[in-house]
C-alpha cells in the first residue's frame, strides 16, 4: 500500500470548501400541488383504513401481515399503551444521587 495522500476531488460535481451543493436542503413538498407527505396521506385516510381492514380480515392473509394491519389500525384509533415510570432520586451521605426507577404495568396503573 502506498503512503500517498488522497488527492482532493476536482471536477464539475465538487463544491468549494464550506459550501453545500444543496444549501436549501431537501424540499418538504413532494406532491404535484406542493403537498407534504403527511398531507397526501391524510387525503388517503379512508382508502388506507379500508385496505388495512381488508388485509386484516382476509383469510388468505399471512397471520403476521394481518396482525401488523390490526395493530396499526388499533394504534391509530386508540393510541399506543402508556407506560408509567416513577423516579425517586435521593442524595445521601457521599453526595452522589441514588436513583430508583420503578416500572408500573398498565394493569397496576389502572388501580
């Protein structure tokens, strides 16, 4: 292997040091009328929900695909389950904080 340093690239696709080839960044607008991806998806919500329902309920669908569709619909409709965490921080003796993290399951949180 040689000890030669890599030569800087030159040519029509190089930019001056500190300059960007795309200073404005990627455009958030992607649709034909300048819509964002979120706006395009919101406009297709009914069709997407109907398609996911068809996949979930079709007997020919693989079980993993049906579960993915079911969980996706339930998460959108009811939200993901909340996870509670209680944190108790105490400073004792040496001045080093002692942190105790306690996980609470959804069943315990409902009580």
